[in-house]
C-alpha cells in the first residue's frame, strides 16, 4: 500500500472531518480512500454512459463502407 501526503486547505480538511463525524469513514484516511473510490466509480459510470450513447455500427461491413465512401 502506498502512502500519500497531500496538503489540504482548511475547507477540504473540514470536509474530511465532516465525513468522519458523519460516519462515512472510520478515520480521515478511510474517509479519503472511500471518497477516491466513489470518484473512480462515478468516472467509470460516466464512461459507460458516454459509450452507450455513441452510435453503434452494425450490419454488413461492405454496406457500411459504401455509406461512408
């Protein structure tokens, strides 16, 4: 496991403390780990949603190529 030392301004420090006080994490490190994991999950969800909205190519490749050319 890697340890990171990250400077936080007072506002972010207060947010972390609020997360611990609300029970989101057992301590500051746990709250930050959970927040990073939640951000990573949100990023993955957004990538899936973006990919699902992209037009999909289907059908005969020759027909599709003729439409493009």
